[in-house]
């Protein structure tokens, strides 16, 4: 048994991403749930560590596991204003009431405070200036909009 209480990790805001998305492609009901693929069509990243764009061509691969729960895994690439590339894999959960989730599926607005939307982004880069991205853990807080996902990313200190 430890003789001291563990330190509570602190979070520091690293970036805000505005991830623009296209219309979902519904694969159908699989053994895990309703499988959907949402194309990522572009976007912007802003924050103290980097500024830049989200390169079109990624996707968010979702499984709607119940009327209230969705698992997601997004993969895409960022290009900073200094022409550095960052590969992103972002796994997450989104949950809310049946009514709120149905509104999101219909691209209707929902108060973000009513939706639990958290992610665990992982970054890979060869850019020396951004090497810290390869060696830290991050937490994301998402908000779904009809044409985009807003994602605030925090580094775990």
C-alpha cells in the first residue's frame, strides 16, 4: 500500500480542432451495432502548440451500440502553418438521452452539456518542434455540430 496519495493529473489546453464532416455512409446493422463512416472534409486547428488545417480525406468510423451510445474512431492528418504533418487517431465515446442522440443523428442542435462526448486522441509526428505530441497522453472534449465536430484537446500533465 502506498504511503502517500497519488498526485491528481493536471490538464493543459493544447488545441481546438474544428473538424468539418460530410454526410454519413451507413454500412448497416452489424454484430456490434449500426456501423457508420463519416468523411472528414477539412477543418482548422488552433492553439498554443500549433495552428493549421485538417487535411481532407480522413474519416470517423462509428458504431452505434445502442439508442444512447456511440463508439468512434477517427483517423486524419493535420498540417501546421509551418508545413509540419501530424497523424491523429482519436478514439471516443458519445452518449446522451435517446431524444438527444436522435436529434444529433438528424443534424439538429443539442445543448453540448447534455451529451457526454470524450475522446483519447493520439498524435504521431516526425516534426522535431512537435515531438512532445508523441510522448504525452491527451483527452478531448467534443461537441457535435451539423457540419463539424469541435474538439478541445488537453494534455495530461
